[in-house]
């Protein structure tokens, strides 16, 4: 049976911060019967743990973050090093390893500890950015030897770090067997981030960025996600993430396979342009993804290994996603694994000890009295010491590289790379070529060899592409370092385009885009595009952005490669040929005069009505482009997301396109003009001559309720302390049918919807029961300002004409925002008219709306809401 130390897990302490008023009830866990869970550290050492990492030898590094996601005051964060020297599951030693603010990710590798955190000015006390940094502890005294050494600086949006905090900033870090550090980037994006080589990079929106451990080679890996907190990386360099959409329609979680160069579409393409993106593997409903780990340890029950494990803070659950290969990607089946209140992160050491951190109700601003770490091991687990790698020979490290343990392979690889390059490469190559070894070991070998050998390893890797089993990984290794790209032949990659293995085909496409050789363009244009490459039907609110679509992956990657190769001329020449579809797809993103002139010429010479329409669609898409990102703005938690642009600008080709479209308009019949009007709206051209399709306004729906009258009436709830109310509803089940009636009667429907078919207003209640307990729901009613739902803070706006508005933002674009006040009234404000805008720390929902209710009525309302799990 599952063993749990219960004294530190009070459900009401967890959920309400009111544990000192109650006798702590026993926590409820999903019970993995083969495992033992024990407390490892409490809030005395690890309050508000935002992240953790475990060294292969078992030392636990915990990122304490008492600023939280919305706090702004520095000096409240640190990295704690916890040691269980006799391996009995209890801490024997602890040190304060380093002082950092807002730690969001940690990697422990040898005597180096990498930490991602927010940086603050010592002079002003304000946030200046985020940075992945490295600390060293060469004397192994548990304290960093000196100041941090940044790998990347300016790695977030400073303006919004200062205004909002770190909630949408740059998040978790994890190292792959390829030796890169992968970083989850929230949709703040970043502007002019600088790596150690001086390379600068800007990214609008979220995704994954990677960098070498020495701080060089920074590059975007994927783009178009909302708020990735962490990444899970398997032994074959498949990367999985759990991120969300959170646009007011349910805070839904998407589980994705993150493929290099892929575009995932948030927030500009994932609603109406889903044909152009790589979709997520599943939408699992409401939640809030946090730490991630691909678990591959041999001393655990087989059913819990070789799986991505994904923490969900909102659901207080660690999930397992069982992934099944599907062409170049996967399908998945998710299942609950371990329940932990507001779980934040997880990691495992070389002996198989899994550690989980829990926020435990510490709130959005952190708490000095909440949070803990637990240890999870299989029943009857026995400690086996992980070797001191620095004392091993290269041959012994090679033996460890063959281990069935992912932790052992990664750490052996990194230690080999600290040894003389020639001997390390020889050891790794021997493992790579040994066909008797499991594929995981050979893949660890090839990536270690590629890093140790560098440019000199290109001939061997090229030869290795001739072996079917290793072809995918040899191609990836060959194209991995752009500084060697000019030395790599494209022939093996061109051959890979015809490989029967779709994973090899995908690696070949990605590699050709990275190598930069234009000779690959004709072959890439031959990539077949499936029938599923179809835009969502007109009027559809959201396309299939979370429905696996394996056939779209290869053409999607081919288009990204064509863009990387600046293939404008070839794409124009392909119009009207069998390769027209991928060519036109790529041309949608080519804002240059060659593309425009080529499209117009192709339109004039073709007589094919279908092709004319496709060209017209592509030309109109190019009329505007996304404004250059300067980090002075962000689209917020509830962006206006019809796409394809957020802040659309005219460019040098716009006048030519406008003249062409007007000529076509003048020569078109009613049906043709109607289509151009549709494109004018869809592509946000805003050409007045074409008109625009009417946009349905947000309705002022719902009955008008006198909220002042409601909150001034006193029933049992209004006459009692919150503690008494909580105790009462803990004993009363209530009637959900009466609760539904009270949802209307108390004015809840002014700002909340229950069905996804309804136009979103305020926080969506249709799945609140899947992400909050009855206790949490009750607290949010009684203390609405205690935990304001993300995206629904009260905004106070003053505008030209002596106007003022107060409410929450229901939709925001670059030009306007739509607001709803507490009475349900809706109004639109042009951003150009705004004189001031301030976000309040109190909820728009007034205290006291439940005052008139009896305990039984309050329980009924809570029960009704807790059953909303759509």
C-alpha cells in the first residue's frame, strides 16, 4: 500500500491557508500501490518551491521562490541543497547553495548547477530580465564558489516582468542527450536576448529555445506555444510539453510533441489557421502545466518507465502520458499518477529516487509557510550508490553510457565530454557502432561522439547514415551544429527524403533547412501535402489545434525548411505545377517583392479558377505583416486571436498588392467580390473599398441583478466567519439542482459561462470542478480577491472625452480592447484613446455575494460548480 506522511498534508491548509483553524484531514492520493511516498523537506527549508533538480548522486537542489508568479519584490529566492547522506529518506545536511530570485529551472551536472531565474537591478529593485546562469561548486561545500555566470541575458520581456511578474516569462530548463539545454519560453517572448558569443535573438510569443552549456549557439527550437513551463526529453530527442491556451474559454491544457522548427500557432494561427500549424496531441481540458520529466529508470515497475511524466499545478496531479509512435509524431493516452497539492516540478537521481515539489497553497505571491518536497521510490527499493564520475576511467564511463538508466547515460555522456576529446570520441564511437546494444545506448553514443569529435566527426557520421537503424540520429547529429553546416554534404539528407521511415524523412527535411544549401529546394518542394491541409470552415470558432495530424508534419516541416532557405524564386516557379501547394503555402510567409510580383504574374497567366483563388488568398495574406517586435507590448492573457497577425503593419509591397486586388475587384462578379471581402476580413487587410464582414458584438446577455442588494442581505453565511462556513460546507453535500438556480439568482451568470458554446465572459465555470476542489471553489466565492483568475484582474481605464471604465478585459487586440463590468455591460475602447490603464489588486467580484445564503444553499452552489467538468 502507498505510504504517506500525512501531518504535512492538510487539505484545508493546502487549499485555503487556514490549517491552524482546523484538524487536518487526511490527504487523498491517487494510489500507485507499488510505490512509497514520504516527506523529504517541509516549508522550514523549502517554502514555495517553484522547481527542483536532482544530481545523479542524489543531492536535491530546490528553487525557493517567495516572490511567486505575480510578486515583484526581490530578495526572497534561493537555491537550497538538500543531502540524504545515509540514504534513509531523511535530510542530514542542507546548505543555501545560492541566492537567486524567481528560480524557474535547475540542472545539476557535475560540479555545475544551471539555474534559470529573474534578474533584478540592485539600484532600483526592479526586474531587468531573465537569464539561464551557471554556478560552480568545485570544493563541494554545498555553496556556489562565486557569482553566477550568465549563459543568456535579457531572456524575457522586461516591461511585463516589471508590471506583472514572472507568470508568462521564461521557465524550465532541461538538458538533452544531445548536450543542448532546452528552455521553455512563455508568451512574453523576449527581445534582444544575447548569448555568450554575442549572438542576439528576438522572439514574439512562446516556444522552446536551446543553448549550448557554454552559453553559445542560442536558437529557436519551436514557436507558437503559450506558456511552456518545462520540457520532457526522451532518449531519442523527442520533446514533450504540457502548455495551455487560457483565453478565457477554459484554461485548457494541450499536450504536444515539440518537433524542431515546428510552428504550433498560439495565439495567431491556432483558431482559424490550424491547417498551417503542428497540432497538439490532445486537449485534456482545464489545468496549468508545470514541471516535466521523461522517466526512464530500470529499477521502477515497467508500467511507470519510458513515459513522459507531466505535472499539473492546477489539477494538483502528476500525469503519465503514454505515447505511441504515429509516423513522424505520436498519439497519446494520459492517466492520473500521483496527486500532490499544486505540484510544481519533479526529477530523479541515478538510484531511482523520484522527488516532487508541491506549492501547497503558497498563493500567487509565494509564502514562507507553504510548500514541501516528497520522495517517491518503489516498494522494497534498495539504494545503489551512483558512482563518482570524476573518478571513473573513460572505459568505465563508456560502460555507464550503455546503462538502461537515462540519468546514467546523460551524466556519463557529460563526464566523457570533460575528458580529452580524442579518447572520449573513441569510447563513444565504439558504443555507437555496437549493433548488439539497445538503441538508447547507441543514440547516447552517437550524440556524445558528435560533440566530442566536432567537425572531424562529419565523415564517420555521414557513413553512419547508411545504417537504417541509426540513420535518423546520424542525420540529426550532422545538422546539429550550424557552424559546421558548410562542411556537411546534402546527399544523405536528399536520400533521407525517400526513406520509408517517416522519422528519417522528418530528420532529413529539418536538416536540409539547417544546412542552408539551396540545392535542396527542388526536392523539398516535392513533399506531398495531404487532403487535411484545409483551413477551418468559415464561422468555426476554433480549428483542430489539438487533434493529432501525422500526415501534415512532413509538409509543414518542408515549408519551414523552404523559408529557412529563402526559396522565393523556386516557390513562385512552382505555382501551377504539381508542387504548387507547398510552394503557395510557403509564399504565405514571404514578405518580399519577388514573391508579390511572382504571384501577381502567375494569377494573370493562369485560367484555372481554383488556382486563381489560391493565388488571390496568398496575395491577400501578404498585404500586411506582423509589426517588428520591440517588447513594448504583449497580447495579454486574453488576446484577440483571429490571426494571422496581431499588430499588423503595411510594408513596401502593400501598395502593389492593393492595386492588384482593386483591379481584380473591379473585374469580379458579385461572388468574386464577396470572396475578396471575406479575405479582407480574414487577413485583416482593412482595405475600405472591399468592406468587411460584420463582426458579432459581445452580447450584453444575462438578467440584470442588483448586486448591492444581494451582498447587503444577511443569511447564515453573512453572519458567520469564513472558518465556520468552511466547516459547515465540509459537512453538507447540498443540492446541485438548487445550486444551478442560485448560480443565476446570485448574479454569477453576469460574468461566467458554463458551456463552451457560449461567448466567453469572465472566468469559465464549465470545467471548474476538474481544476478546483469544493474547498477552493468556496474560498473563491467568499474571498474573491484572494486568488484572482489569470486574465480577469480588474482594469481601471481613463480615456479621451473624460471617460472611464472599470471591468475585466474579455478580448484585446493591437487596436482595441473589449471589457465587461460587474453588471454584465460590455464596452469597446480604442487603444489610441486610452490615457491610463491600471490593473487592480482586488477582484471585480465584490465580497458578500453569498451573504444572504444559508449554509445549505452555499453548499448547493459549491456542489453544483464542483460538478462542472466539461
